[in-house]
C-alpha cells in the first residue's frame, strides 16, 4: 500500500506479508516461519511481517521487523528505506 501511495517500488531484497484488518491492524498469517525461510532461500534479506509472525529463529543474514498496525508498517518502511 505504501509503495503504491508513494509511487516507489519496494527494495528488491524486502518481502512483506500479513493480513490488514479494517481498523489497520496487521494480523498474522498461517505458516509465517515457512514463508520467511522460503523468502531467505530466494534472496530476500529483510522482511516486514505481523508481530505475531516474527520467528523465534531468524534465518542467517535476514532482518525481521514485526508490526502490529498498518501505520507501523508505513513508518518502518519509510524510516528504514528512505
């Protein structure tokens, strides 16, 4: 959403997943650990995920940022990547 709003692409090494609720909460999704592991295998090095999906074991070389609200995701994105 932020990428579209600002008309700027996401960084090539960033993966983002989660479900956005009507009040802006970022809900966890099934198989979060597996999604992150697969993303790491495909060369992604950073991930913005629902706070509840932050894995106990982070794949080597990856940074994981957990967010609870869509505004937190937007802040994390623009603070980290601009």
